[in-house]
C-alpha cells in the first residue's frame, strides 16, 4: 500500500459495499490490508473507467466485511471537475477497469 504523508486528509465519509465474486467483484473477497489502508482506482459516474479513473484511498473500514463504514480520499487529483464528490455521490471502486465495490458518500468533513 502507499506510504501516505502524515498530512493526508480523508474528507469523504460513507458506506463501502464490496461486490461478491459472483457479482463480478474481487475473487478473493473484500480486502484485508495489513496497514488498514486500501488504494485502488475509482471514478465518479457519469464518468467511466475509460474516461475518469484516478487513484482513490480507503481506510477505517472493517477488513473482510462486505459492507462497512469507511473514509476515503483522492490520492492525486483534486475534488473538482469529473472527480467532484459531494454528499450522495457514489464512487465506483475498481481494480483496473473492473468495478469491485461502491463507496456511498454520506458526508464530507
């Protein structure tokens, strides 16, 4: 996982839902990151994996749980334009172009 600077903020708070393998999600199930931080690609609809993919980081979620509360942040891009997240946004979490989960943003701190 990434070595994040100490000042990285995780302003997005919400509910994380992982797809099962039968739904097309991760074959190994929800991640169990040893450091509690999971970095992946993500996009905000109506963008797609082809048009709006960027690095997204999740933490504060229960490892291995299909659903859990979590905190998230963009790793490189600003929260603007095609990457704009606001309350009610659903962020599509991917591994490569394949959706493996959804992060439902409930609030921004």
